[in-house]
C-alpha cells in the first residue's frame, strides 16, 4: 500500500507532532495535535494506536519520523511517517 492509499483510507488517524502554534495555523482536518516535546507522555491518547493506521506529520518529516521511530521501538506497528503537512495535503486532495 502506498502512503497516498493509507492517507485516503477512511479509518486512518492523523497525528500532528508540530507545536500548538503551528497546528493552530493549519493542519489536516481530523488531526490530533501531540507536540513532539510532549509525545512520550501523551502518545497513549491516540485512539486505535497499533490497530488502526496512524499517519504522523510535521513541517518537514523530521519530527514525525522521530515519533514513528519511538513507537516502533515500543513494538507498535501500523504507523507511518507522512512527512510534511504539504505532502500529506497533496495526498489527501
């Protein structure tokens, strides 16, 4: 499955790991905001984590890659680095 197919799946959840200010300026419509600096304490807020596809994104793909890497170390699957917000918006349109 491609990232575009995963992003268009109606069951996919989106997590924005940018700051609250960045999130408030623009974000994917259904996204939950968990800034990377709070991620280790808040990742359990993500509904369906491990069962439902979850795509993480940020400004460039760096912070979302760190979040995905952290969760993979915990043994959590079905998670994807969506890269930059602009890239993800392209896939969703």
